[in-house]
């Protein structure tokens, strides 16, 4: 009931709100998908993905190029971009998910950085426009874009909810808790990890395609910027890692904080952001939802 | 006859490129050794490591432009200054992470990195700076080398040698190695592992700071410069094997030579991809590094 | 008795660097037996478990389960074929509830899995805590949960690494009674244990390892009465 009311409210927003508010909500929703997508894989399996920007950038590039150079309609370009990154992610997952712990995190950074450099080289220029970037107009109204991303965010949270309360989700958590024990208990850990990785790539990639359509532009440093990895992680940490609604809560709070800080302290904004990250880890590692659980506001037991 | 001179010239060019690579690599190695030391002994993956290279470079720059301090002196001074700062940072911040999950340390140092380079940007602006000291080249057996880079090379090698001697022969160095190999046993043997970790963290930061001061002699300085050093340092650590100091030295030289060769014979843009590609290839095919411990 | 053994370990070698943790080790385990695996620290007992369950691969030699070679198979494949194990250091999933700890292991329909999990929690007497996080359990209770996880797997052969160590005598008796009950229901056990009275009282056979080699095998009492073996074991 509450969810239905919230959805009706959110759907109705473009009919009366100003563009400023719609834009702000678009950002919140896009980052909700990024954060939930990150959480779906990293929050559950414990494999820190420092290459979320890679999902976003590759899918963003694929869809942007389809729209800019091949005159595709955005409605088709977006899912193709997401499918493209998903298919590549299968291969990358098979190869890189054998690497554990910090090494996996670093290898994803290397993959992102390598791809960024590669997309800017003269060798890929005929395809990617090199360092010049890809400006384009998709001919989509702000309201339509808003509704698309709202639908995507809704589906993403629904999927996350379904997964966390399923046996598949439990298997992912078991991998996080003790991968070897999970394996000797008959869990095909490699397959579970790859499925979660690819699903995360698909959802994040789809949001990435929408993101760059909304920006009407993509280039290597913009499409693969470390912020696209970092911000969703911070949001998830803030809301609560491994929870269903944590990423959405974090994305909402953080986008507002971002708005305020950015307007007031443009130059110091990033520094403050870094400082918040340090303080979060030191004093608030369990996130909003975890903190509520600790304080007894949320129950300490969990029923299924 | 013409062909022979051409070949000789090519040969000379090649050797020059190779030596330039080794000089470059010696500085990278300092950064890499600092990272591997902290990672191996303290167990913290310091993503902000490159930021201390940047700070080291600015340290030398400001000492030079404000106090007119000889940059060589800055390099020497950077070591105690950064060592002390490093131990303080460890005591105040990173020490709390020794028992936390890996992810926490990764994200915290990530935050530290962003904090530091953005503060640098805020206070010192994005202006490119450099230390005009020992400019010009000198000939050497028909080859030509930059004076500043040659000097850097020797500075880097001296610091490396000092580090090796310290770790091998000093009591504290032995304590650090023991802590790295087996912290529980080290603790039982009466080694203050907590202190060893703080000292090691300080040494890692000192190595980065000294490397930064050396870097200021030869390249431009700007707030975001740390990123390229940390990505190289990670490639070096993985190449040399986690916690392996000698491996990191070799890894640094390898990365330097590769970068120099690719820049010379292919393109500067492709040289930027070397650290990422090296790192991925090593992690996939030799995850324990190239060298046996 | 010309029956095929449930598990055959044939000439298995595993080296860590220069040291052979297992040195040409061979033995058979009959279906329905409880076998004690004894030997001093570092004799290769845990390594043996790791090799049987696919956590480690042997340098040479073979392992057969129900006549089928399982050497080189992935741990999850071996687990699904019916070999379950517990670890010396308990390895449950602390941030999952008890029920979740069992459900995650289960195969098949959701309802069936749930029913079975509840039944097993009754069996190990942890049903009241089913929705609590596993990290809230005491050490001994965690051991019981870890056994329940293995039972959830429907394993025919269960490898227990020091099941009785570090838990109080009452719980220890309960645990051993449970093992006998399961044994009568057809489960086969291999138990690593330092407490000789546990081995004496509960195992029919024993295998003694030292420096990675099998030094004795057979009836429990006979082995434990063997002077030279005792010398090895207790260093007397």
C-alpha cells in the first residue's frame, strides 16, 4: 500500500514539478540503480568491484554510439548497450572472478583504466571518436527519461529484493562469509558469482546508457571516471551494505548532500566527500540500516 | 657503410632508451617498494599511496621556491618528515583497520586519496609547476642523458640501498621482516608488532615522499599526479609479489623500461596502458608475482 | 565380504614445497563404518580431508568414491556426490540465520528444503534459535550447526575434523550419540580426533598417520594397544 502510494506520487511528478526537481530525481534514481547494482554483486558476495565505471562506461559508449553514429532510437540503443556489457562481463567474470580479495578489486580498476586509455587511442578512434568524445541528441523528453529511469530503479530494487530473499541470494552471502566452506557444502560458487556479476553489469549498464543519453555526451575520461565507481559505493556504505533498500536510501541522502555541498563549497566538495568516506568507515561501518539494527530499532533476528 | 652507421645509431638510440627506462624505473621502484612494504607488513592496501608522491613533489617545490632550499636537500629532508607524518596517520587512522575487513581499508584509503588531492588542488590550484634545477643534458660515450634524470637515478638507488641495509641488518628491520612473515610468532618472540606496523607505515610513506621529491627534479607537478604513480605502484607490487621488496625493485625497473621502450617505439598513449595490462596479465597467469621469495 | 568400498584412497601424494604432507597413502573405507583418523599434529590428517573433498589436489594418486574417480573434481561436485565435511575451525556462515545456514545448502524444492532444515534443527536441538544469526551461538552449538549443514547435504560419507574438541562433556556426549544414531541410519563417518577415549568408545576402525604415511590400520583397540604406535603418538 505504502509502496503503491509512493509509486503513484513518483509517477505523477513530471506533471507538476519543475525541471530542477525532475533532474534531481533522475540523478537519485540513476545512482540508486548504480548503488543497488554494485550492492547486488559486491554487497552480497564480498568481492569488491572497483570497476563499476567499466560497466557504466562500456554500456554508455555502446548505446551513445548507436544513437549518435547509427541513428538508433534510444529505446533500442539502451538495452543493446546493457546486453553488450553483460556479454563481455560473462567473459571477464569467468577470467577475473578466479582472483580473490584485494587483487580482484585492483584488477577491476586496471580493467577500467585500461579500457579508458584504449577508447582514447587512435586505434579505436574510427569507432569511439577517440579523446574527442561523442556529442549526440537522442530526442527524448525529460519526463520520458524520468519515467524510464523510474521504471528501471523500481525493477532493480524488486530484483534485489527477490534475490536477497531467495536461495540464490543466500548462496551469494555464503560466498561472502566463507567461500571455501560454501564450496565443500556443494555450492557451485563460480557460477553463482558470475551470474551475480553479469546481472549487476546489466542493470548498471542500462542505467549507464540512460545516464549518458541524459548528458547528451560521453568521452573516455567522463565515461570511465572513478567517481562512477566511488559514489555508488559510498552511497551503499551509507545506507547499509548487503541490504535491499540501503543503496536507495544512501543514493537519496547523498544526492541531496551533494546538491547542498556543491552549491556552497564547489571547490572543496570533493575533499569533503573524501573526508566523509573516511569517517564513515571509522565510525559508521554498518550503514544506516545496520546501525538501526544495532540500536534495536530494527529486529536482530531475521525471519524467512 | 651508410647502413652500418644507421644501425649503430639505432643501437645507440636503443641503449639510450633502455637506460632512460632504468632511470625512470628506479623512481617507480621507490614508490612500489613503499606500497608493497605497507601491504605486506601492515596488511593495508594504501590507495592513497600516490598522493604522498604528489605531496613529496610539492614539498620539494615549495622548499625550493619559498625557502630556496636545494632540491637534493629536500629529498633528504622528505624522508624524516614523511616518515613522521606516516606514523602519525597510522596511529590516528589506519591502525583501527588492522582487524577490519579488507574492503574497509580499501575504501578508507580511497577516501584519503580523494581528500588529499582535492585539498592540494584547493590550496595550490591546478597550475603545473616544476623545479628548475640542473636543467640540460650531458654526453656520455656518444649518448645523451638529462642531468636531472641521472641525478634522480643515483638518488633513488642510494635510498633503495639504504632501505635494503636497514631491513637486513638493523634490529628493527629484522623485527619488521618477522612481523611480515608471521605476526603471531613475532609477537610471542617479544617483538612489538604494533610499533613495527607504525614504523613500516611511516617507511612506506617516506619512500613515497622521497620518490615525489625526486620526481620534482624531472617532471611537472600537479595535484592529480598521484593517480598515475599509484597505478604503476600496484602493477609493480603484483609483478614483484606481494610484500617482496626485491621483487618490487625489479618490478619497478621492468615497468620503467617497458614504458620507455613503448614511448620510444610505439606511442606515448600506449605507454599509459602498460601498468593496467601488466597487472591484469600477472594476476591471471602468475598471481604470486614473477619471482620466488 | 566382497563389497566395493565406499571410499578408496590410492597411493596419494601431496607435497608442500619439499615436505610431503601425504606420502603414498592408501586405504579403504567400508560403507556404514565409523573410522577414526589418528596421528600427531602435522601427520597429514587435515590435508587428507582436503584432498578427499577437492579443496586440494594431490600431486599423484587417486581417490574413488562409490567406485567413481573423484580426483581433480571441484569441491562442490564432490559435495554433491555425497561427501560432506566439517572443519577443525568452525566455518559456518555467521551473518546468516540458522535456518538460512541450512537452506543455503539444500537442493530441490523450496518447501522440501525448508521442512528438512526445520527437521535437522530439531535433531541438533537448535530449533528455538532458528531465526537468530549463527554468530550468536556458542562454540559447541556452532559445531552442531555445522554438522546439521553437512546432513542437509544428504552426504553419505561425513568427514569430521575434531568434532569433540573444545566443547563441554554433556554436549560432547550428545554429539557422539547423534553420530551413532546417524551411523545406524546408514551414514559413514571418518573422524579426526585427538581425544583417544572418543576414538576408543566410538570408532570401530582406526587409521594412524605419521609424517604423511599410514603406519597402522585396523581395529581400534588393537591399534591403540600397539606400543610402537603409542610411542609415535605420545612421543614417549
